[in-house]
C-alpha cells in the first residue's frame, strides 16, 4: 500500500469514512485535514499532518487502530484518538508523522 499523505485526504474533507468495529461499522466524517510542523532538518518519508473526524455515535470509541474504508481512498488502518466531545457526538484525531 502506498504511504498516505495530506494530499490524499484534502479532497475528501466533509465526506464519510466507515470504521469496522466488533459490533459492526460506524461512520466518521472527515472534518479537517491540516499540516503539522516538521522537526527542523528531519528527513521524513512524508510531511506530518493531522486528520479530525466527527462521529455522531452516542458512545465514545476507545483510542485504538481501526480498519477504515473510504469509497475512493480504499481500506487502511488508522489509529484514532478521541479528543473532544460535542453536543452531537465526538471528535477523533489521527496524526501522521
């Protein structure tokens, strides 16, 4: 599988991703894709970036690696961390560095 970059996700902000859970699938909407600062003089395989997803599920999903699917990007593993609670669900972050 190719190394995913920020450019792979930017066109899909405000689109739905599906994550496989033990009890079935749940949907996450990509709400932000943004670059992160790179350490000075670092020789990185890709520029670091962050993704924020919103889930309208009433339950908080634990921090862990999920198998995620998108209709265009395909299937890949993503480590999601819950970072905020909203009135209508939760925000999760994935950091690529």
